[in-house]
C-alpha cells in the first residue's frame, strides 16, 4: 500500500524541510473531514492514520505530503511540483501540541511527580517518553542541534478540526482536569 511517509526527526533531508504552515492543508490525513475518504494511496484509512501516529508518538515528524517529492505518488495523482518547498505537516503539529498541552496541564494539576504516570496510564497510545523528549528538544532548541531544521515548531490553533490519533479509543479525556477526574 502506498502511503504518506513519516520521516524520523533529524533525517538527512530534515535541514531542507520548512516549518509547517499555520493550518493543515486540505489533503491532510489528520483532518477529520478526510477520514474514511477514498484515496488511491489509502491515505485516509484508519490503518494508515494509526501507522502515522505510531511513528509520531515516538518522536518522528511527518512531512506535508503534497509538498514532499519523497512521498510515493499513487496512480492518478500528480507529484509535488519541483519548485515546491517541503514543509512539515501542520495537522501532525496540531496533534502533538494537543498532547503536549495535556502533559503540561497534568504537570501543573496532578500531585507532584505523578503527571506523566497519569498521562501514560490514561493515554497508552499517547506520546512515548522518547516522543516527548524529541518534541521538547525542538521547543527548547528550535530543532535537533547539529542535524535538524533551524526552526521551532509552528504555533497552531489547537481547536482546529483535526482528529485524535486513535478514533477507536474515543472518548479520551481532552483536558488535564478530565484526566485527573478519572
């Protein structure tokens, strides 16, 4: 199955990747309006979305597939124009930033030292320790020192209609208070 590619943060081409746009593109697999939509590359299936999140939750960042000539082009689809700038996926950033907001809220609200354990117990398919550290490194240093792109993640509208990463596990708590009340 041809699908959108998830590239590890710090891959050799990461320095050539521009920051994400401020909103997800119309073709973004994270837009809820695209879920289940037919696509020649099966980009909008639950299986592909789960596959993408599996990499992202461990620290891999995703490119915006319409801007990335490295992504496979399904039959009947046009490749990315040769002059387009490859960007990181804005929808992926929305999801990661939502997870980071939950973790931050738990760090403030939960009894001292218990926030991460509560997050991992209630969101077993949420960010892993490596995923959290990878994203924190980007926020703190603006990329991966000596390797990655020299830009910090784009600030996103966290109310954008992008999906949760595992529609089969809904309803998940969406605030630190909801998590602590469970």
